[in-house]
C-alpha cells in the first residue's frame, strides 16, 4: 500500500501561523446556522429590492419606473445568489486540495483550511435554499445558464497560482459589495440583507486564508510558472466574462417578458447592456479595484505582467463607461 504524502510541506513563520490561528478563533466565535440565525422562518419580501442600486446599476435605465427597478433588482439578485453558489463549488474543492500541503506540516493552517471548506459547503447549501425560496415568488421562465460542476472543473484545470488569485479576488469583492452597497441600503429585503451579513462575516476570514495560501504558492513556484499563472488568470477572467455575456442576455430576455411593458427594441437592448455592465462590475471589476488585491498581486508580478493583465481587462472596463 502506497503512503500518501503531501505535494509540499510548509513551516510557516510564527506571524503567519498566528494569522491562521486568528481565523480559527474568529470562525469559532461567529459560527452561524442557516435556519437558526439566517432564515429564522422568514421568506423574501417581494415588495422590496434584493440587489442594491450600487450593484444592479438599474438607475442607469431612466425609462424604468420604481416597480420595474424593484423587479430587475430581484432578477439580478436571483442570479447573484446562483453565481455565489456556483463559485463556491470550486472554492471548496480547491481548499480541500491544497490542505494536502499541510497534512504533515502546520496543523493550525490545516485546521483553518478545513474550517474554510466546511463553511463553503454551508454557503453552497444556503444559496441552494435561497433559489428554492425565490422561485415560487417570481414568474416562470428564469434560467441560470451556467452548470456549476462544469465551471468548477474548468477553473480547477488552471494553475493553483491563478485559481488562488481568482479566489482572493472573489472573497475581497464579496466584502466590498456588502460594506459599500448592501449594508447601507435601507430599501432591501430584510432577509436578503441578513443573508449577506452572515455570509460577509465568514468570507472576511476566508479572504485572509486565501491571501496566505496564494502568497505561499507564489513563493513555491518558478518565474516561468508564475508567468503561466498570469496567462491562466487572464484566461479565467475572459471565460468568466463570456459567462456573464450569456447570463445577462438571458436575464434581460426574462425581465422583458415578465415586466409590465411593453419595451421597444431599443429599450430591450439598453436593458441587456445595463445588465452586462452590472455583471462585469459585480464579478470582475469591483474586485480588481480593491486596493488589497492590487497590492498583493503587484507584489508578485513584474510591471510587464501587470500591463498584460491591464491590457486584457481594458476592453471589458471600457464598456462600463455609460
């Protein structure tokens, strides 16, 4: 029988072990339960918005009235829930994979990763529950175009450096969305706000672990491997953008069908364009612009590699100018 051994072992400096330990301590203190703490027997209030204007960009569509904007926020909110459920499918698997590096090394880091994975599985269950709760309150015809297992497999096919870069980016924009847009908006469904409050609490610790693991991976690889990682990160962002194009088109079509209308061809086109801008902002640009992400990424890559990433993002970011 062959004995399993980790791909690499790690001996973290005391300061890093302390950061893992702090994540464990906070994780234990803020631990929450889906039914007891989050849902608490409640249902969504469809008389209120789900996704705030700062994320949904519905204010850009001057021809929509308040009822339209509320409905469009709910359509986008449903996709927001499904996107996070999909994203966390690959994150949980990746955390399990890289935990192997700590099996016979830093047991504090191992516990932090195991807790991280457990919480990601809980988040997946939460988002599945939310989709089940939203579906009866909205007209038939909504589709989430992406297949979580296929997407997760494609992401996990890229280098660990690129996958951890993407994951850190996601965990950071999750926090930015809550702090800047969800928490301060008094017009949102109370249940919706609570979902993302509790999600935010655990994701705040996940972002720290992501960064620690990304930095550890960066120190392990060669310059050539890092350069391939940059290419992989660009490929992942490009693939995500393709997914957003498809989902924005389908969500726009669904909204036009169910909203009090009718909308003319120009308005329908404007709705689709607005949704794509919103989705690009939510899932790509808002994370790229987080200072912490730029600092960590910038500490790892060369100016030429940074420029390569910027060049790849430029056409996408140009479309956000409205």
